[in-house]
C-alpha cells in the first residue's frame, strides 16, 4: 500500500525530527491559541490591516489586553499563524486559512467542541474499546441516541462536520443512484435525511424508504414533513444490529458515511443483513471517505485523524477505514465489488456491491 505521508521524502535530520516532536508535544496549546486568535477577532483585524498593526493598535481594535495579545501572538508566531516585523504584526497564509477556509473552521470547531475534552480519556477508551469520553456530555452507551440531546454548540459542530463532507458528494451520489434505475430504494443510516430528501425531489419514479435509530427517525420525519415529502419517503425505526432481518426486497440499498460507525465485525453483519434483503438483481452502494483512496495528503490526514473521535466519543470500536479494510468486510459478507469510483465531492469513494458477479 502506498504510504501517503512518507513517499519520496528525505529523512529529516535529528534536529528537525526533534523539533517536529516538540510541535506534537505542544500541539494542544497551539490548537487552543489558534482558535482563540480566531475567535477573539485578532486574525480578522490583522487580515484587514495588511500593513501590519502593533500591540497598541490590536488592543484598540480587539479589546484584548496587552498581556493577552502578547501571549497569543507569540504562540501564533511559533506556529506560523502570524509573523512580526519590528513592532508590527502580520497575518500569514496559514493564518488566512484559519480565518477564512471553511473546511479548516469546521474541523477546528468539531475538534474543540466535540472531541477536545473527550480525548483526555483516549488511553482508557483504547483499553476498554468503549467511548468513555462521551461521559463529558451524557451517559449514553454510544453517541448516536444522544445526538439530538448534545449541548447546542457540540451538536451544531457535529452536524456541520458530518454534513460538510457527506453533502459535498450528495449530487454525484444521487446521480449514480438514478443511473441504476431502481424501482425501490432503502437508505440505511440516513442521519437527517438529506440524501433521501434530495433523491425524492429529483425523481418521482423511485419508492424511497429510510432506516435509522428511533431518535434519528424523529428528526428525519420532521425534516421530511417540512419538505412536504411525507408521501414520498417511508421511514423505519430500528437498530441495524438487532437480530431481526430487514423487511422487503430492495433494488438498491444505500449507506453513506455509515459503516465507519461500526467495528469490522459489525460491518460484516450489516452487509450480510443488507445482502439478504436485496432483490434478485439488487445492489448495495457504500459511500465512504477511504483514507487510502485520497488524492492529497491533507485529505488522508484529516480522515485518519477523525478515527480517535470514534474511539472516545462515538462507540469505542470503529474508525475511518481504508479501502483494504472495507474490501475485506465486503468479501467476508459474500458480496462482490463491481465498481469503485473515487473523488466524489471533497473526499468520498463509492463502492458498488452485488451478491453475485454479472
């Protein structure tokens, strides 16, 4: 497998390697200082003053004390967020991305509000394979039943993160579904229902159903009702890991950013359950951000480093999978991969599976 992070790169000197190690050791401090530089409008003010500002000017513009500015700016300087020339401070390109880039801001808010405190429990979560960090917000065994009950900023950051990556591929995924011309369609793990709603708005020819946990179905039904699509989308509340089989015979079963919420053993169980519910010519489509199918190192970096969220917050036993992982699960479930399409939206891959070769 190609190593995205070390391919064709020279080994660093011992001094450079030591410096990289210190950057990791102080990374939590850098993260919070960067976030506060953003949230206290310091980065915005520097962006608006391209000729630079001194501490007195920044104090006047932001209301932050001289002491606070010195602490934050000097830490920001060490991380190439800002730089100083004589007494003037300037925004760097890295600082611009922290201020203006949507992906960076969504990732930062997600890690601050959702993950930061929970990650303190990472070692125990690894040992016990359960999301002990979730106790920072509630006493649910896994996060999914508690999503609608999370504190507002935590919940909003979670949904913004989830939707940013999945919705970027929504139209392309929808086009792929329509090209299959299914008579009926089942989405498993529909989250807020965006995909099924969009599909219903685009086609009157498909009978659409959505399966999810009861707590999520309540939210989905509210969204479906707001769109006036209650006669087009049927909902089914349940737990996919229950022993009961899925009812019906489906031409197409769709799962988007769903299987990464389960352990490999449970992914196989879910796929076996879905396979048993397919019509004779039925297909399963899986859309996932697979880290070893990414074009850019930054994409793989973001995907891989989402895995500890699953460890400390979600369920303690799942992760962001590689294609090799997903292929193994698909084969174990007795399915055949007939097509793989990469680079949908920001980072998604689409795997089409069948219960037999064609």
